[in-house]
C-alpha cells in the first residue's frame, strides 16, 4: 500500500529536494526501510544502524503523534500521510 511521507525542510536536500514522497509499506517500519533504501543519504538522518528511528525525531500520522515505543509496528492504511518531525528540546 502507498502512503505519503512529508519530509521536513532541513532533510529535503537528501531526497532530491522533495517535500512529499509516496512510499510503499504496511507498517511505519516498512515505510522507513523503503524510504531509506530509495534515498540512502537520508538514512543516517532518520534511522540508526539497526533501522530504528533516531531519538530526536517523531512521526505524525494524519495529524496524530505516534508513540515512540513500537512506532515501527504501527499499521498504516492506504493514503495515510506520515510526517517526520524534529522534536524541540530546551528550556
């Protein structure tokens, strides 16, 4: 199934300056794997060596923040939109 991934401005240079990318995947983990295979320069900025989402990133599905725990196992529906978002820190 195809979902759309919205790439933040600071990462678009690693995926041909694209904001929206259609990617196949039934789960968030599948989408991340397929996205990083398609755009290898993006991989170290999204996932660690084991393919897990980097700790400073969150995934939003259709305007809902997905829990970090088990995010890779979240099942997706056709035409879902995922957004990669950099979590802000500080005080």
